[in-house]
């Protein structure tokens, strides 16, 4: 009888560790996906900010070089 209890406990332990390892894999994959999405979002934000700054710089340079239409009044 004790060997039957040991066997059942061993099977429960093995089954539990397999179930937990599956949860761990899913948790790690979800965390990695979250980090990748956050990094991608930050990269897009940085690119948009760079384009906005470049556009403002080009606009300021054009305003400095090109004559304005206010001189004709």
C-alpha cells in the first residue's frame, strides 16, 4: 500500500511540474511579446518625433531664405 501512495504522489508531482512549466513558457512568451511591442512603439514614437523636428527645421530654413509675401502691401 505505501508504494501505491508513493507512486500516486510521484505522478501528481510530475503532472504538476509539467503543468507549471507550460504556464512558465506562456508567461515568458507573453513578457517577451510585451517588451517587443513596447520597444517597437518607442521606436515609432522616436521616428515620428524626428520627422516632426526635421519638418520644423526645414520650415524655419525656408522662412529664412524665401521672401515673405507681406512686403507687397
